[in-house]
């Protein structure tokens, strides 16, 4: 599902920002 993929991208981006 597109929404599932989009949510996954948001989660990864959020984790990357926290890592920065």
C-alpha cells in the first residue's frame, strides 16, 4: 500500500534526523 510505504519513509527520515 502506498500509505504504508510513505509511513515507512517518514519513520526512516525521522530516525535519520534524530541521528544527526
